[in-house]
C-alpha cells in the first residue's frame, strides 16, 4: 500500500463503528437457574461491547404473594401500585439483577447492575392516567436514553446489566417493559455503535409452523416480511414483536435476532442463530 | 513567576491528589425519609469526588418479618442464612439503594447504585466457620477493594453508591458490614485520592459528656486520643470506632470525621462539622 492508501485504510478503520450486542432475556431464562447459568456463560463469551436487559420472572409474583400483596388488575391490565413498585424494585433491581452480576463476574465479565435511574441512563415518563391508572409505570422510547452516559460506562470497561426499572428524573422509580428498554437502547446506541438487538425467548426463532421447531425461518427482510404477513404465515402473537423489530432496523439498528437463549453460543461460533431480521437478508 | 517557577507550580498541581469524600450513613438516616432527603441534598452539594456507603435500616427487618423469616441468632450473634441473604439483597441492593440513586439523580448527582459484585469492586471472603457459622457474611479489608476499577467509574463521571453487599468472585453475594466497607474504600482509594472518611451517626460527634451535645470535641489527634483514653473520657462504645478511624489514618486516609448527618452541609460551607480525627489536629 502507498501512503495515501494506508491513511485511507486507517481512517476507514477509525470511522467503522464498534460492534454492540443488546440482548434481552425474559422470565423463561431467569426462572431456570440451569438455563440462566448457560446463557450467562455464553453471554460472557461474546466479543465486542454488550448490554444485557432482563425482565422479571416468577419470583416477583411469588414474593408479592408472600408479602400479601395481591396482583392488581383493571380491565385485565396489570397495575403497578406503590406496593407492587416496592416489590419489583426489590426483586428486579436487587435479587435478580445483583445475582446475575455476581454470576457474570464469576465468568470474568465486568458487569454492573443497573436501573434506568443509575447514571441517569433512562429517563421515562409516568404513564398519563386516561381511562386506566396504570400506577408507577414508565413509558419511554429511544429519546429517553442517554447514549453518551452509557457509552462512557462501557468505554470505562464495564458491561451494563439493566433490569426493567426506569426513573422520571424527579426521584421516582418506574416499572417499565423490558422489551421496550432493549429496543430503545439498541436504537439510541446505534448512533455510536454498530448495534445488533437480540431477543431471547422460548422458541428457536420465527417458525413457519409454530408446532415444529425445525421450521425455523433463518432470515427475514422487509419484503419477505410483507409476503409472510400476506400469506398469514406469521403467528399473530409474533406480529407486534416483528413490527417493533423492523421499526428498530429502520431507525438504525443493524439487525434484530429472535432466538432461544440456549443457542446464544452459536453466535460466538459464527453459526446461524435464531431468526435474523435485517434490511437485506 | 519565571518559567521554572511556573513549571514547578504546574507539576505540584498535577502531583496533588484530587479530593475524595467517602461517606457512610446508617439506619438512623435511612429510616427517616426527611433526614435522608436533607442528607442527600447536602451530599450532592459537596465538591470533589465522593462515594456514599449505606447500611440497612429497619425495612430489612420488617420485610423479613412479613416474609415469615425469623432473625437467626447464635450466641447473640446475627446469622445470615440463605433466606436472610435474599432479603438483604432485595432490600439493601434494590429497595434502599435504587431509591437513594433516584433521589440523588433528582438533585443532579450522577449516582450509580452498587454492590461489591458490580464492577468487581469489592471481593470479600465468606467468613470461615469456627465455633459459629455466620452464614453468608463476607469479611474484607482494603486488599479486597479494586481501586482502579472504582477510579475508572468516578473518572467517567459517576458517583458510586454502595450498599452493604460484596461478592466472593465465585458467584456468591455476601452480607458485609457497611462501616468496614467504608473504611476499606477510604484506605484503598487514598493511594489515588486525598481521602476523607466520614461516618454519619446519631450524635454530633465525639462528646466529652455523652448526654451533652454541646460537649463536642472538635479535633482529636493520636496524642490527644491516648490522653482521652487514659482519662477514660471516651465512651466505651466509641472506642472500636475511633481505633478503626486512627488505623485508617495511619494507612493513608487524610482525616476521619464523625458527625451528625443533619450537619453535613456545614462541610460545604467550610464550617466545622463533627469531630475531626487526623494525624495533626
């Protein structure tokens, strides 16, 4: 290479965004200590920057029951009253989050357990009361994220582990959907990193036949997605998940992968993992 | 100033350690929301780097009772069995810690709530079983602290808020005395920062007469301390606290202040606050 080529190559290298994986796990991983162990080991093994977002699991419900706090439902919708907020702050922010951190540290990953209040990373808005008062629930989108603060934490060598809590900036913690947190983080941080968003759930990915795990669809691009919807192949429960995923992609996320937590190790080994959604399949 | 003087002055400035306050609060502050509010506002107002360490408070006992977990005592010593560890992980690491963080954020302080597992900041050893099995209790000293990791977090712009939990590096969280955490943090970080350790408690400081808050002793140096001990002026309950404080000072901490949380604001205003222990009064 001559000098100019070298300079250009170096600039491209410098301009190339670093890779980030934002990975969300739910109750099906958290409630099973063996699944969780294997998932966290695989998570630790992934190269590049990474962020873990975890939901609740059954333990919050169990502890609420033991404390005599009844689940509040209005028109079938779950309400986060002040008692329930206390329980989820204890269970999500304390019990689950800090045990995940201790496990990740054991595997050599320099994890830090967080709510959205920590580092002012996620500032949400208490859901306005219309027909239903949802209580201490936080609504948010990618504008609620502070990507510079999160980036500073990662560049200092730490791996953020977020539970499903945010704050309003006025001292109030808020219960917030973990899927929403994960996708907002991915969209917001795609301004700094080349970001892949991974949703771990109980199936291997998007299936042609919901009862046949071998019918996994490996890749879907927007055109293919429209076709699958028209042919009514995609299961109705998957539609909001996939709509949100393609929205995230149109907002800057490189790819969204939907897969089984057990299979995350395949990503490290460059084997296909789950269903990969991207602009160009 | 001539050139050499300017260079020397700049070098001295560079060599001068930055100031750090490590402040410990206990149940008497945490259990009273008004006290806590004022303390956190004063904490936010302090200049320089700062670390908050908080103990438990009555809420852990209350929640344990509500969950039907009885306090385990052996020979009058409190035992942390696995059920109690779950409760303190929820209450210290979740409920108390994250609410303190949300309050500090409200006041504009960029706090991050931590256990010793986060960032591998504090790695303790499970207390060996001799005559008593204390359960999941972590023993530690300044060697257990990772000052580089904590400094990286602070240099990235965050204020660490530690609860009284550590880990063993093998995935196990451990219940650990908050006073011990605070003094170990102060000693360890004195290699990087000019560190002042502050213990907030219910009295104004070290009193000549325990029943007279006006009998506050403003400053004690080692010589004066020996004299006070000889004259049996210092209350017996204060002796271990003061012994530990002078040990911390002999290990590099610039000063230890023992005072009332309500009065912390005086520090900001350069007014005398509590009893100041140092090498040279």
